[in-house]
């Protein structure tokens, strides 16, 4: 059964590429035939420091050799250390550790409702994405993810993105929070304007409701700031983080202000695996590696990458957008970015997609202009040979 590739006992949730990797090193992955791939996807914004990073690996291994799990019934100084670092880097205070982005959002929703003391409505945005569990799914503003799973959790309203008036008009006496991404990653790499984010911050303060910023995809340096809302000079009430935090080990973090976090008491929330010692050890190293110099490099590389994509002058490209190393290339109608991603894979380039028309580029922070040039020449080759339907 093992070698029969027609059989799969895996639930049919993913459209998988027929490629299996056996080794990773830096920005490269290798399949079982020895073919080399350059990683411009990072496991969907996860392995930001590349594969097998020596310092992250050493930190994780050290904890692995000590012990792997004892539960949250006992103290673990690694969690305290990471919480302190995240509080400092986010401008917030309390941290709850979980394992995934959707769990980080579940915690944010629960914390907000507990703080709200009876207020429960949460405003989120159309094309936003917040995860697959029922809270995250209900906050997600895309019907394609809900279809077949309704009824959703009550109390979620979806309004157009980048539209402050729409949020204003949706606030009721029962509103407890607004949840938003600064860049809609899954929704098409749509960027929020500074005016919008600042407006949301002011509006939430004025109406005494919480601003939750979902940094699951944009956080941990991806945009050139530790958290992307720092480009806009605002501080949310709750921030959710996951994906790249431990460079590939499952971890989620929900970070909130002291005032909001004080609403939570022992027993209100929990997670058996949350803040697993090995994941936390890796995360502590990731956060240390993300110093100012590294963040500046990410922003610069991102600007260079976007400019070089535009300079390709490919007729099928409608728009290049994003911030730092989260880049979306929108193609004209009739061009399938899924087909482009598939063809790029044949050229040894891993890349993602956002919907049908946007190529989602999420390279590791360790790439250089050489890898960018390699990507661009492969893209040029693939797009020139693509048929417009
Ligand atoms: C903004 C955002 N929030 C939440 C999630 C869900 O994260 P996870 O898949 O780790 O549950 C994602 C995943 O793509 C995301 O991009």
C-alpha cells in the first residue's frame, strides 16, 4: 500500500502537487529524485528563516533532548521568556500560547467577549481570512470557506475592507471588537491604507470596542516590521500571531493589553499542546534573530523584488502589491495563476496563490537578489508560454 500512489487514506482536503521533499537547506528543498527547488512560499509564510536554520535547529534540539511536553499545569521558563519578548515587540502585555493561527484567533474572540461582559458582536471584513475552526471561520469574510458548514457562530458581521464608514455604520450597542488583517493574505494580498488602520484605531477607542489585528500571516517580520501594524504607528488591543513564529514548529500566540487580559481567569481558556517547549525554544530564537538590521533588510528586499517584477513588463500582469516579503502579483482575467504556480514548480520554483488571479510570493528572509533574478526569469518564461482563456 505504501508505494501505491493511487491510494490515499488522507481526507480529501488538499489539492496536493505530486512532489515529495526529502531534504531542506536554506532557501532550497530537494525532492526524492534530487531535483532542487527554490522556496518562494515558505510553507505559506512559515519557514521565514529557511530550512534547517542552524541556530533555530540548535535551540529546538536542546529542548528536545531535555523534554518535549509536560503540560500547562507546570511552569516553563521558556514560555515566560517568549511572552516577555512578544509583549515588548508588540507593545502589549499578556500572551496566551496555542498551536495554530485559527486557535490564536479563537482565543482572541473568547478574550474579547469575556472582556465585553455581554457584548458579543464582532465586525470583520469581506475577503478577510481568520482560519478554519468555527470562530475563525465565522470571522472569515469569504463564502467559499463557509459553504456547507453553516450555521456559523452568531454575532459576526462582514463589511467591505478599507472602508471605515462601513465599520462605523455597523457598530451597535452589542459590538465588542473589530478584527482585521493589515494585508489580506488569503484574500488576494489586499493592503489596508494607513488612514484606514489609524481610523479603525481611533474609532475603536472612541466607541470602547477592541481592535484585534490578525498578524498570523503578516507578523514576525514578514512586512519589514515585527508586526505589520507598526508601519501605521498604531497599537491594537489584541494581536494574533502564528505561522512563522517558530519557523515551522506549530505555535500560536494571542497577545493583549493588560486591561483586556485581566478579564481572563484560570479555567476560562486552555490548550493541551499550547506553548509546547520545543516550539517555544525555536520561537525564542526566531524572535532574537529578527533584529532591526534584519527587518530593514526584509523591507529593502521586498521593494527591490516588487520593482524588478514591474520591470519585467509582462503583458499579463495587472498589478504588483504587498509590503516587504509578502508580494501579490495580480494577473489579467483569463490567466490562471494556479497554472502559473504549477509551471513554476516544474521550473524548480515554489510559490503560492491567493484566489484565482493572484500569485502569492512569500520568500524566506535569507534570499538575495540572485534568487529574485532566478524567480523573475522563470516567471518570464512561464508567463510567455501561457495561454489566455
Ligand atoms: C491571516 C490568517 N489568519 C489565520 C490563519 C489560520 O492559520 P492556521 O492555518 O495556522 O490555523 C491564516 C492562515 O492562512 C491566515 O493567513
